[in-house]
């Protein structure tokens, strides 16, 4: 009986083994031999930026870097061991200071499992066994009960170990994480390289950082890139992950770096790792080498940009020496080609205090698109053209420039009484009364001294819609994020309608003024301004420009619904402002040999800057729009100086800046033409000599 039982058991065992080998053998074999293909994307340097003349503006500087790659079978204990070894070699003191309290508590639990277990009472463990508390709740109780003393016990090299461990544990498996790429000393790089066998997952490589060749010049417009430590901003994480980015990828976070992220980011190198079921890498294959991001050629002329910024700084410091300029802290200049929309210079400066309390001048070019102001009479060209369009006035129409006495209102007048004048004269001397009587007719009103002035408030919409055709009060479409449209005044009264016609109610940005004057200069086309001229393939050597991928073409946003003869008449009025008789800018521009045309602006406004105690103080904003030459414009300019002075008089910093900027533009053009002639002459002489 015993023999028979043993015989039956062996028979069952043999049958079972046979079934496993014959029926399921292939399945088990495939499971043992199973491999997995894991493709990893490695980041590449960003594209560079050049100015319109091929000068490099933004470059990549190579850096020594230490990285860590976590494998699928790597345990926390192994990562901690490698982190502790690495902490003895490299300095991570600064990063250690930034480790959050929660991460320190997590680390304490990892290093002190028995003490962490003791944080939970027997009653709570009993509830856990009864499944009334889960792992997450138990862990939260442990975290909450770790004392400040226990957290503060993690110091020195142990805290640096934690800082390194956080980096190790932050990424996906098989994706390299940058442990350190700033201030890696030659000694650190060499010692880590020599000890790679003892540091599983650690490697040494070359990384990059952004280099802004011209320092702070135009820096606020070029934008910034996130650090490898910060990676992708949380609010944009899903969007970038869906586009094959990694969490720690550096991305553009402002202005041009952000706007052209897709172009500058480049094509990642792809590496395929074949792993077994335990996660061990069996083989590695490079799928694609990767490609540095494409390069941007900007419309900006950096030689001109530097000159413009220097002029703004000098004139602001000079103005600050004069009385009533305590609130003056910023100024803006935009230069653009009125026919193509190419922005030649986008400059802004702001006076502020540094951390030590010292007064400094900072780049504020971004303010050209993100801040708006009452700009005053600079908009009167749009008012005159709107008057033509609505039939309120005709070219050559005359009005009596006289003080306006409207019932229950203060007396309103131009800065001087001019008597009977026409539209050209009104622009030349900047008559407020001519503009007011134009808009009164537009609103169906009729001025009578000392009588009420009923107006049709739909004229507000008529004016604003017309102004938007020039780019005033609407976004210009410039290729930068966060452009603002300005602020329309909220109320509608007869007096405010009159102020709207002279630029003292709604607010406009400096870039809007540049688009407005360009629209007049080019004969009626509102051109979209842009900062990128070309997108080019990257070239790896000598900072040369590669083949053109895309050339940005001029884009007409709209055409003024106005007669060409009307626009030419306003152009003539602008020329008279700067070149004829008692034009408001003649004393500054008459001697210029490039035939300028333009319009000055002075607006009564209220200070709303950073000094909260002074907000609401009455100030004067100064502006200037211009183009040259008047008969064949090649450059358009807008100057805005908010809060230039308090009181009735102050420095004409808008005209001082404007004259010097236009001089700089045409002087630079002349210098280049002379160099080109000289170079051509030398080439001809060399050719003749070779032929002889």
C-alpha cells in the first residue's frame, strides 16, 4: 500500500512536470527571455540668436556637468549609498540649504525606520491591521510627529547627501538627471570621472548654459530659460510632457525664449535601451544623434540698440538733475521700418534701487509692450484723419482757435491762442481747440460760448474704432507674449470725449505709437511689428549662419479706409511740426539733414508708479512720434517718457532723446555706407593689381 501511494505521487509529479514542459514550456521560455525596449530622449543645446547684421546675441556656453541615471532595478538604498559617496566629492552646500522641510522628514523616515515605526501607537497599529487606517494615513501620522529637533539633526554632509538624493530620485528611469552643472571645479570633475566604477549611475559629461553676449542690453526682451533644477513650470507641465519633453528640461519662460520655444528647443537625441525583465540593460543603440535648436536672426540692430540705450540713460540722468523730476523713472524708444514692421531697436530704461539701496538704471525694454500711458498730442494725426473720414472736417477746413467756455466747465484752451487756423496749422502748432471743435462736429454738437454742450456719446466708439485702425488701443500683434492693449477710459462725458481727441484719456503703449506713426508714414498700411527676421538651420562651427528655414514676411493687418490725399496731408502737417516756422519741434529738428516729420505730445496725467505714497500726484507725460525722411520714410520712431516732470514746465526730454536717436540712426547708416564703399574700392584695386 505504501509503495502504491508513493508510485501514484511520483506519477502525478511526472505528469505535472510534463504538462509544464510540453504545454506551458514555450510561455515560460518567452517570459525568461523577455526584453523591453526603452527609448530615452537626451536634451540638446538651444538655438542661438543673431542680430540683423549677423552678430551673435545669445549663445550657449559649455559647462562641465555631473549626471545621474536611475536604472529600473535601482533601489532607494543603492541611490542613498551613491549619493553619500558623491557628497564627499562635490560641493552641494547651496542646494542643501534649499531642501524643503517635507523632504527632510521623508529622508529622516528612510534613515530611521525603527524610530519612525515607534511614532505610531499600538492602538493605531491595531486599526491598521483592521484596515481602518491605510499606509498613506500611517505615513502622514509619522510625518506630522517628526519633531523640529529631529529635522534639524540632518546637517552638513548628510544634508548634502539628501540634496543629491532628491536629484537622483526626481526623474524617470534611464533618463539622465543633472546633479551639478554650475561651478563644477576641475578637481570635482576629475575625481568623479576617476571613481565612476564606485558610483553606479553617475557620469560626467558636457552641459550648456545661456550666454547673453551684450549683457543687460535688450535682456528683458530676449527672455530667460528655466534652470535644470526648476525644469518645466508646473502650470505648463502637461503641455510639454505631451510634446516629448522631460520634467527637468530647460524651457523658455519669458519673451523671445518663450515665444520661439518650439524653434529654439531643438531635436533631442534618442537612445534605445534593451532591458531584461529585471531592468538590467542588455544593449544600447543610438536611434538619432539629435540636433541643436534652430537659430533666430532678429530684426534688431545691436549697434543701434546700444546707442539708443546710451542716449536714454544719458538724457534721463541729465533730466534728473533738474527740478520737479523726482518721479521720472523710465523712458522708452521704439524704432521700426514702417514698410516691413521690422523692429530696429526696442529700448527701455528704468531707474530703481538695488538690494543695497543704490540708485541704478535697469533694462526695461519689455515696458514697450507691457505698460501704457496717456501720450497727449502725438495722436492728433489720427484725430484729423478721423475728422476727414466722418466728414466733421475737410482738408483745408478752418476753425477759430479760441478759449472754449462751456457751461458749468472750466475754460479750455490751447497752449496759446492761434486765431483762425486750418488743419495743417493745427498739427504744426498742436492746437487743442481745433481737435475739440472737430470732435464736437463728429458728435453732432455745436459749440456756443457759455452754453451747455450736448454730444452724441457714440462718438466715443467712432473715435476708438478709428484709432484702432492705426494700432492705438489695440494689440499690435508683435511676436512677443504678454502684450497689453492699453486702457480705455471708463466714463463718457462731453469733456472726456474732448480729452480723448488729444490723447489725454485712453492709454497707449510705446509699441502702439510706433505702429500708429508707421501707418501714417507708409501711406495707410498697419504693419504687424516683429522682432524675428529669419529662422535658420544651426551651424556648429564659427558662429556662422546656416540655411534659411523661414523668412518672416511683412504682414498688413489692415488698410486705412481713407483717401491717399488725406494721409499725405497729415504727413505734410507732421513735416511742418519739425521743419516749418513755429512748429512745436522745429527748434530741435530743423537743422537735421534727413528731413524729419513727426508730432510731439504732452499729457496731463497722474503718477501710478512703484512709490505708493506718491500715487495720484499730477505729472506730465511726454511723447514724440516721427518718421524720416519725410518724402520717403525708411524709419519710424516713438518716444515715451512718463511722469517726466511735475508742474507746468520741465525738460523736453522727449525731443532731446528723439533728435539724438534719429541722428544716431542716420550717422550709423552713413558710416556703414562709407565702409562699404571703401571695401568695394579696395576689392577693385586688388582685382586690378592681380590682373596686371
